[in-house]
């Protein structure tokens, strides 16, 4: 999937002969979330609750370890308040991202088509 995302201008998701979606990798990623996500590292449990309570925040989920979290937004306007809250709390490791083509594929078709 990473290769297709890197070199293809347009991608199609086909499942059992049915065309489910066609578009650029970035437009297909918007099927998962139309907004950028915010990832941050913090061992402070209170910051998770504070960010989760902000308007426009869909979820704050723990990632690979206890200190890494991902914020998914339901409103693009929440992006700034999330960043401001994290910076004010002293969080030094903040990253933004959009869903990958693989995440869009799994969201659209499910994980039954992925071969690991």
C-alpha cells in the first residue's frame, strides 16, 4: 500500500468485482477522517482528559505504548485548540498526520483483503 500511495495519482478500491471508491490517495484517506489528526507523547494522565473534553474532539486513544496518544477530530476548528492545549501543558512531542491509504482501504473494505 505504501508504494501505491507514493507513486499513484489515482487508486481504486475493488472488492469482489465491485468498484467501491476511486480517487487520489489523499482523497481516499479523507474517507477515514476529513481532518488532520494530532499525535502526542505525554505521561501526564490529566492531559488526555483535558484534550478529550475539548469541543470538536472525537476521541483520544492510546497508541503503541502508554505515553503515545492519537487525537481524532470531528471538527477542523478543534485543531488549533488541541495544539494550544498541548503546548500550554508542556507537551514537547506533537505530530500531525492524515490517514494512510492502507487505513482508508481497511476502513472501506475491511481487513479481510490485507495479506501480511
